[in-house]
């Protein structure tokens, strides 16, 4: 039994809605990273100070027994901050490339759209790793960022880990014909 042209076009339209939603969410994350990179480059010192204070551990609880982990070298602070910006920049570029690839494959076959997701999956995984590893593991746990009332980025890191994780979970749902 074959579908009528009306049934086919309705199924295709519904599938396009889901695909468009995925593309728009990736574009939203790409926009976020674009603004983050722009802010880090145009207001370099603000977030450098964040990195400096977290690595210096100068606002953790007084007398804690983990201060031996503190890094006081401005050179290392700068290298750490530049590596974060590079990570964010690479993620941003991959996300925008992903948007273009997904948009190009949007009206194509299911297999083509699923294949176009690869770059997005890589970019979103890079993002998740940054928030999980750099901020929540290294910053919050190793350098005890959670002890600081002023230089604590855990809430923002968790928020982005959650947002990006949800987008990744939605993106990796397989495309099927007639999907809403």
C-alpha cells in the first residue's frame, strides 16, 4: 500500500518540523558560543580574573588542607584561559558547520540527515566535556571553586551541561519517515 501524495507531504512536513527544531537548537547553542567567544575576546580581563582566582584558590575556605593545589603563576593562568577560549572557539566553529550541514540535509533522505548529525554530535560532546571536565571537575572539585562565594561558576557550568545535554539527547534521536 502506498501513501497518497497528501499523506506523503504531511509526513514530510512533520519530519521537517522535527529536523528544523534540531537545527534551530544547534544554532541556539552555536549563538551562545559565539557570544561567549566574543565576550572573552572583547572583555578579556573579566573572565581572566575568574580563572586567576579559581586557580589561585585565594577565595576558598580559610585554612583548608588542599591549598597545595593552588597555582600562582600568571603564565599558567593565561595558558589555561587561552585554552578555554580555544576550546570554546573550536566548539563554536563546529556548531556553525553543523548548522550548515544539517540545513543542507534537511529535506534529504533519513540516512543523509542522520549522517549530517556527526559534526553536531562531536561539537556538543566537546561542549559537554568543557563544562564537565574544565569547570565542574577541574575548577569546582580540584581547585575547590565550590568554596568561593565570589568566583564560583558551578551553577553556570551545570546549567550549560544540562542545556547542551538535552540538545544532544534530542539530536541523537534517530530520524524516521513520518516522524513528527
